[in-house]
C-alpha cells in the first residue's frame, strides 16, 4: 500500500487542507477524550458542539445544514469496513492519521462492491484539518 502525504497533489481529487479555521479549542477538548487500545466512535458530543468552531463550520462549510461533531479515537489495526457518505466530511488530525479514501464512481453498480485496490491512502501529521467535499 502506497501512503502519500496529505500535501501530495493526488489528494486534491478527494478534498483539501482547510487552513481558515482556528482549531485550538477543539484540540484542547479532544485532549479530554479517551484513546483506547481499540477504537471508540462518538458521532456527536455536546461539549464539542458548544465550541464556536462548530457553528462556524456549519455556517461556512456546510451552508447552515444540521451537522454533528464527534470523534473517532483509538488504534485501528485492520481495515474491516468502508464508510460511505452522501455529504461532505471534515476531519481534524489530533494525532498522526492515515486516511483511506475512495470515489463513489468506483463502486460497482451491479454488485455494490468496491475494489479496495482503487482506494487511495494518505497520511497527515497532527493538526491539519481536511475537508472532503462532494
């Protein structure tokens, strides 16, 4: 598996690094969340959704739509599922992070399967935030 940096031009097909947001308070709040040996997924956390960044993201990146702010923490050691989103997603790397990304058009319409050889892998160091627009 070839892992490219999030700054590699190949990443542009999936999203962009967002530098216009102040994520300092969010990073502080994330320090309070557990990091288990496995994986913990919390789709919505009121403490995060009270931050000014939450309203700014909803307004500027999501056009005022309802959104959630949560987290996925831990140490994942296997690829056993692939998520599918019909809307944009915003990610903040609180630690080094590897993202495995794909395109909707690569889903086989007859079998509704995805050839994982088509997935792109990117690595980011702590703190860059990235948006994945549709």
